[in-house]
C-alpha cells in the first residue's frame, strides 16, 4: 500500500536531517581540531618555558642576594671589635698570643681581612675550585660581648660582670679596651664569671699568659703585662671580651656543580674545628677587588702589598651565577653577573 505523497515527503525530509557527515566534512573537522590542539600545545609549552626561565632567574637572583647579604655582614665587620678597629698600629693595637698563629688561617689576624687570587696558603678547603678568588675575614663577635669587672694579670684571670656570658673552655676570644686588644684562647672557666687564659694548655693554646702588646708578641712565660678593666670614670676605658669570629669565603664544588662556601670555626669539645657550609648554589665564579686607602682604583689581591691589608677600606664583589636547570635559549643555563661594593665600616675613622 502506497503512502500518501505528503507522508512520503516527510520521511525523506527526516532522513535528510539525520544522515551522518561526509568524509570530506569529517576530514575538515579533524584538521580544525588538530589546529586548535597544536595552538593550545604551543601556548602551553611557551608558558612552561617562560615559567621555567622566570623561576630559574628568580632562584639565581635570590641566591645572589642571600650570598651578598651574608658576605657583606662579614666584610663590614672585618677588623673590628667591641672597642673599635683593632690593627697593629693606630688607633688600637692588637697582640696575638695564640701559639703559632701564622700556621692556621683562623688565628692569623693580619688586620682582619686577607684576600687570595690563585693559591691559598695554610691549607685550602678540599673542595675549593682552583684559581678562584677567596678571602679570610676576622672580627670580634659583638653578640657575645661581656664587660670586664677585674683582671688578675698574675693569675691569668679575667673576671666578667656576669656569669651568664656564654663563653666555654677552648673558645678563641678577644679582650679589648681603648688602648689595645688581645687575641687569646680561654683555657678554663672559674667561678662562673672568670675566664682563664694560662699558657701550656688548650689547642692551639696561648704562648704566654701576658696579654700586653708587643710586635711580635712576647711569648715568654710572663709576657707583657696589660690590665683590662674599668679604670676611672671614662666609659671608653671599660674593657670587654668577645668571641673571635673567623670566616673564609670561597668557591667550592658540589655534586650539582659549583657553590659559594663559607668556612667558620666552632668549638668542639674545647678544640676549634673548621666547618665548611654551602651558602648559595649556582655560584660559578667570584671576583674580589680591594680599595686601599689613598688609592684611586680597586685592585686584585695580588696587587695589595702584604703590609697594606690594614689599609683596605672597601671590597668589590662580583658573582657569576648559573641556574641549575637549562631554562635558557637552546637548553642553556641562565647566566647572570651580579656586582656589589661593601665598605669596611671599621676602617672609616
């Protein structure tokens, strides 16, 4: 039975509406989809690369900023103690009565700052990168300062105004007043508030119990006598004792590459021990230049006379930084050079 013409046309129209895509239409749709996916992927990869580069640059800059902050603190304090700037001339003379100070970098005061270019004497760190710059910095740790109540020079005893001084047997310390400073080792604690500094004990120990100034130091049994303590109404004459702070900055190797290291001395069971600490990773090189008082230009360490380190007033520090990941162009590491100048505040007198 044939359907009426009207019903047949409705069927044909329905079939036209529900028929599938042709092969050409399907290929065009797939092409457009691939173009959209490729564009989205390119944007994603570009954003990812930008993020990696920004993140790597941020880490490089943060590492450089932290390195400068810590290093600048040691540089500014170099050569200074609670009572002022301690050197071997004016305004305050320092005597070093430690045994064989020239054989250990952390006891060799030499004005508080000594730089090196290629060779580091007195035992360089085992992981140091050969040929890179380094610097030794020494000062008094003002956070440990205690004032002197009395000084028994005959008994090699310095009495402090408090028993809560924090000093321990074996600590390297500096006693100072308005006239001079003395670098020595504490060989014992007596009565809570008394520091002993006898000779013949400790490591490295003291060559003499006398803390008076002589150049070179008088290492006889009695040595030169200088009494620390309050001597009159002038507050400048009040003596203080601080712990010695020694730091060596250098470039060292790690499993991941190169880093900026800082060597410090800690008291371990009464014996000073050197500890190396990684400060900032990715520091590929460090260049140090020094400004000597009266000079017009900064010079390398090799151009500073051996007897002129007391006259260094500023240090220019340049760090070559590399990112850990290869986020630069063509898979290269990001490289930045950061420079900073630090004035030694204890030399501005």
